[in-house]
C-alpha cells in the first residue's frame, strides 16, 4: 500500500511539473493585448443561480448569489501538439492576468463581489485545443422594476445586464449558452413567488461601435 501511495505521489508530482512547463511554453511570446483571433471572439456565457435574497421594495433592488461562466477559444494556448497525457489543465485565478480575457462586466450592478471563503472562488480550465472555461462565484446587488398598483397581484422584475467593458462586437461577441440560467435548487422567498427566468440579447450602438448586451431577467416576482 505504501509503495502504491508513493507511486501515485510521484506521478502527480511529475504531472504538476509537466503542467508548469506547458504553461511556460504557451506563454512564451504570448501577447496579452492581441485578440485570440483576428476576426473577433465568440464568448459563451451562463449563470448557475445559488440563491436570491435581500429583495427590497424600499431601495428597489435584490441580491443574487450565482456562478458565472465564460467560455471562449484562444488557439495560441492549444497544447495538443505537445503530446502530454492530459486533455485539460485547471489553473489558479492569477493565470487570468497573464492571458487575454473578454473583460465582461455587469453594467447595472449596484454592488458586486467575488466570494472568498476561504480563498477566492474562481477557476479557469484550459483544454488541449485552446478552449478556456472561466468561472466566478459572485454576489451581486442589482436593480428591480416594481409595479405595486395591482394589489394583491403586484410584481417585481429584476435583471442583470452583461457587456464587454472594453471590446465592441468587432472584437467580442457575447452568446448565451444553450442552457443560459440554471438553478441549484428552487428559490423560496418569504414574501415573493419566483415565476421563472428569461434571457435577452441586444446589440447597442455606441460612438465607438456596436456592443453586445446580454440580459437575464427574473420574472416576475409576485408579491
């Protein structure tokens, strides 16, 4: 048993060293300022909702805990040609600072934070063909629209709005995943009934070009 354990430990150590070498090779001459592809990048996004809380009729906002994923391709980070014995590598969050990222943001958030219990709740996985899966566990406070004139059938619509902060559609195009919003469990709130979630996608014109806007709306919350 001790021999088997030692063998596994040795293999894991050797693999971890290989992963480090792989990353060093991939980042050699890598330019973080260049787009992964000259014709722009499609970024697939999705949310996995963990909980809804803090809905306030006074301040007109809500709090949402969710895992936010972005998926895109960067052919420069493909390691298939290196013939290593793995198809993907899980990397620490600081790797994100060394590569190009789509720079998405929640433009209508009042407050937003990455969970850090006990460490920052993020990861990034690199697949052998250069596909990247980036994930954050977030807590966000965002606005709601309320119609309180139809008592006892008042309703509240709350939404999150995503855009790339830096890149227009010539560079980054946001695309909803086939299953854009999933739930960890049924949301139960003391004063509201959550009817469901919906997503929307728009292309908006700004002075510097067109930007993709991806929205997720609950709706409605019935009081």
